[in-house]
C-alpha cells in the first residue's frame, strides 16, 4: 500500500517534469549500471549497496506502471522489454567481474550458464503465452463462408423492406381486412414448471471470491515462474551473504524450476512474463 502510494506520487511528480514511460525505462538501466558497479566489490558493503540499487530498479518499474504521460503502444512495450533484459545482463556482468576480482574460478562459465537458463525460461514462457494462429480458410471454405455471409445478411436486409399492407387470413380461413389482426393465443405454461415462479438464475462465483479462496496458490505460481523481481531478490540475498557464484547457481536452479513448472502446470506460465 505504502509502496503504491509513493510510486504514484513519484509518477505524478515526474509527469510534471515531462518524463515518460520510455524515459523511466532508460533511468532503470542507468540504476542497474550502479548496481553492477557495486557488485564488482567482493564484500558485504558491495553486496548491500548493489542490492539497494536493485530495489531502486524495481521501484522505477513501479513508477513507470503508474505513469500516464507518453505513448503506451507496441514500440514502447518492445523498448521496455528490451531494456529490461539489458539491465539484467548488466547486473550479471557486474557479478561475474566481482567473482573474478575475488579470485573465484569459473565465474564466466557460471555466468554463461545463468544466461542460457534465463533464455530457455523466457523462450518457454513466451511460447506458452503466444495466442494460436487463426486457421487459413480453404477455397471450398471461402465459398461456403461467402454463402453463409449472404444468408446472414439476407434476413437483416429483409427487415428494412416495408411489407405491403394487404389483408391476410385468420386461422379459420376467413379474410381479414387490412390493418386488423386477430389475436392469437399465447403459448401455454411449460410442463414441469409451476406457474408464476421464474427460474432461478445460475449461481456465479466472482473473480474476487476465487482470488480470496486461493491466494497462496497464486503467490506460489508467481514465485515458481521466477520473474525478474524474484531473480533480483535472489541476487541481492546470495551476493550479500555468499559470493557471486552462489548467485549464478541460484539463478540456474530457479530457471530450471520455472521451466519444469511451466511444462507440468501451464497455468503457472502466466504468473510472470519477464
């Protein structure tokens, strides 16, 4: 609640200074550079400072989501996605350099493994969320579709043509003058249903009730999807308490769990896109 209020107030302040969503994405990249620089320092101070910069990166995302200034089209979404990946690669680079300066062997190999695991995780989740392609109609289907379209338009067009005011016939065959109609008896009550008692409407469960019923399941799915905030949290904890190699191992294991969860439970793939 407090984070949302502060982010909303910051968004309004930046909008008065003509800062757009694309500008916030670029600011987040610059903040990630500061995090990478601090992660090159292989001690607790470097880990704490780098973790603070990672929190600032996530705060930039929260501010950007609450901004109303600037375009929000496909180009802006693509730019935000690309810059989001770029800033994470910058953080990985800082971790690898810090591991090399600390004398850890195989730091670049662990960093490459983390990048490969992240690429596989992103590719699988994007493939799961992609909508299916529309079916291509065949030549026979085109003719049938055209005939069906004409048949569907015909009743609508027929309703626009005024009917001639001629008399008809009643049910006994007698002629009825123009402008007069005989009353037809309405349909009687359906058997099996008492008169005067309407059918009960179907009972629906609201989305809020469904969310209240299983909040823990939703949270677990989001965590198992291993989105970028969770990855940054893992980096902050492991880089502060241990060394960058543990951070890379944690990232590899987390991406492997996300891939396995997406294959077993496809609904969990919607928990995190990034």
